[in-house]
C-alpha cells in the first residue's frame, strides 16, 4: 500500500535542505558559517567573510559548498537537489564585501535553485543563501 502525502510529511520535508560548509585557503581572509541549512521551507543559510585578502595561502581562495539533498514534493514525488561548489579566487587587498559579492554572483548566475545576497563592509560581510525552487 502506498503512503499518502499529508501535512505531516509536508512539514517534515520543509525542514529538508542543504548544509553549508565554508573554508578559506587565504592567510588573512576567513569564512565562517553562521547558520547552517538552507531549507525547502525557506530558511536561509548564512556565512560571514572577514578580513582583507592577501591571496597567500594554499591557493588564495574561499570556497563554499552546499550539500545534495532530497525532499518530497506536494504531489508525492521525490526531488533531488544537487550540491553546489562555490569558489572565489582572491586578489591581494580584496575586501570581505567584494568576496561576498563574488560568491553571490556565482550562485545567482548558476543554474542552481539558490539565490544569494551579500552585504557588509570591506572588513566584514555576510552572504545569505536561500533555496528558491524554480
């Protein structure tokens, strides 16, 4: 017997989402995840970028990763949302807001179901990413 889709399933599936991981390969600019899951139900994930880049380090980049996840749609079918690797190559003297804007631009111009906004200053910026089903 097939299980019917009901409101309880809908609430549980609205909490499904992508986990965010952030890493900096720069000596002076850092990335920190401040809220960790972009959900189907609309919760955003946030990362903070701080410092001014030296572009020195392992490869002078900041990378964000959104994980793959699956959720059940209201019609009962299951949808898989692919993960997304979001890189930003840093230039010497690049401020935190410039890095956050570069990451947001990458997300918004990709074919992924995510939308991003960046705000902040040269020394500290945040990038907010939300799942925006197409």
